């Protein structure tokens, strides 16, 4: 998750914050792909149905994100992204890893990438 899902979650959040809907469209697809990889490669972990839990936590928020991105609706994007983030944290808790807490990004860990396309 840390290697494939977390960076995509961050980049999606940064794109939405910047109103970069073209990149957000790409980023949500990349996040879906990374989540699918997790469910395929590790459907269970420590006896827990990770694939089932992950889908339950992310499917609805991802659909809401896609709708907000298509509508270019920043407030709806923010709500859906917060819901996705909460779902991730709930899934971590259900998996027995409540110490894995993620948040809406406040800074970019990618200094070499421009998310706000209005900036040169």
C-alpha cells in the first residue's frame, strides 16, 4: 500500500486541490488500478479479507470522486476525497493496523511535479 496506493492517493488529492481536473481524471484511474493490484496480489492478510474490506471502503468514494471530477466540482471533490480517506483509515483499523492513519495532503512530496497547471 505504501509503495503503490499512498502516492496515488496523495497525487489525486493534490490534483483536486489545484483544480487540475485532467490530471485528477488520470490520478483516480491510477489509484483504482493500484487498489485492484492489492486485491489481486494480497486478497487476504493475517486471516483478514483485505480485498473485500478494501472494496467496501473505497468503491463508493471513488465513484463520487469520479463524478466530482467529471463535473469539475471542487466542493464535491473535497467531500468525496475526505470520504475516501476516512474509508482507508477505517479499513486500516479493521485490518488491525489502526496506527496507519492517512490524511488529506497538506504539502506535496513531489517537488518536481506541478499540480496547479495555471502556474508555469
